[in-house]
C-alpha cells in the first residue's frame, strides 16, 4: 500500500504504454515490483538472519492477512482471466482489480482499527 514508492513506476509504465509498447509496459508492471521485493526483502532478511543466527518470524494479524488475501485474489484472477481472454485486457477488468484493491485496503484499515 505504499503509493509513493509506486508513483514513479506508474508514470514510467504509463509513458511506455502510451508510446505504443504495451507488452513492454506489462512486463515492467510485473518485473519492477518483483525485483524490488526479491532484492529488498531477500537482502534484508539475509542480513538479519546472518546477524542474529535465528529465523525471522512474521506475525500475521488481520490487516496483513486481508492484504495477502487481496493480493492472492488479484493474482489468481489475473492468471486465469488474461490467458482465457487471449491476453487481451479490457477496461472492465481494470475496474475489477481496482475494486479488489479497494476491498482489501478497506478490510486492512478496518482490522487495523479494531
């Protein structure tokens, strides 16, 4: 939910898509956050585990679980919908993904303030 971190990617991906390179934009949309996640989390956890010598335990509360469920729903539906639709994404699907995001975000906020 770190919008500020993704704003640069949004502008760059939009410019690439607007320039007529839709496949490159989709690749960048998937690859950039994945690279940040793998390097950022992987490096941080490696350093932490190396320094402490103990495994890192993640606490799973309601807001984290809601965010993970929202992520899984959006990824699973994309993995099914996009190939079944012959790799053509229609605006309705974009609105669906925004609705999933809003639902997950709202659920995470509700759980956080309970």
